[in-house]
C-alpha cells in the first residue's frame, strides 16, 4: 500500500510567464504529493502543463522550493531532474527523433530506466511498427504513446503525464488505465496525471484542481 510519506514537496512556488511583468500564474503555491496517482485538473490555460514543467525541473520558479525525496531543485537541478520522468508531447524539438532515439535518451537520463518495462509498454501500446519512424511521422495519438512509454519506462520516483488519453485508441486507453490502476498501489513512486477529468476507476492518492 502507498505510504503517507510525501514524495514531492513544493513550498511557496511563484511563477509568471514572460514577458515580465506579468500576473503570476502561481503565487506562493504549496503542494505535497504522496505515492500513488494524483490527478491535476483545471480548465484550459489554468496552468496544468506549466505546473508539470515546474515539477519536472524543466522550468525554474521565480521563488519557492521543490524537493523530490529530499533532492532539491535549487541545490542540484540535474539530480532533481533524474527523479522526475517528463516528456512534453508538444515539444517540436523531438520531431526529428525516432522512437528508438527517444527511448535511448530517456535511458541515458534516468538511472532506473528498465528495458523490460519499456518492451511491455511497446507491446501494450502497439508501438512495434513505429520504432524506426521519427515523431514527426507519427499521428498525434501514436506520438503521445511513444512519449508515455518512454516516461513510464524511466521508473523514476515521479512520473508526469500531460493529457495522456488524448487521441488514443480504445485498446490503448484501456491499457493505460490498467497501468495507472497498478500505479495507484505503489508504495514509493508517484504519478501525476494532468487532464480535464480524473482517470476513470483509478484510486487517487490526491487531487489538485487549478483555477478554483
């Protein structure tokens, strides 16, 4: 069973989009993530993706503290980023990479990356025919599946998923729900699912709805 020990702690996060000065998107935000699955909800432009980027260490807050299992973003950004698996499905910089290259890059960045777990996700998400294709060649759904497979295989303490069900076929949706259902019971790892609705029939460790 998941423990009650926080896996991630955010204290006093402040962030504004450029150009500055701009109204703060987050103003002294405090957040605690427990092991298991947390749903991050909110309307369009409420800041879901930006918060995932902050939690991943891809963006640096103007002020505030972020720690994953005691590793501080401010003190060691590289070590912090190794604790958080995140790939932005909208990142055009990934377009020229093949699925195989994306997987290899994640393996380099995350010491816990598990090739056997990756193979299971490749099968479960029907990715085998697409491994040599660049992400630019893939449909929106297949692109998202490839990036999710990479993030899930990283086996990081924290896995961040942005609208993971968007454009997926029904078998892939069912597979991902099974993955999250199993993740919900993990005692030492956390998953954050950012979406308009909570994942169906998945026991949640927590929920945060932005803009309310």
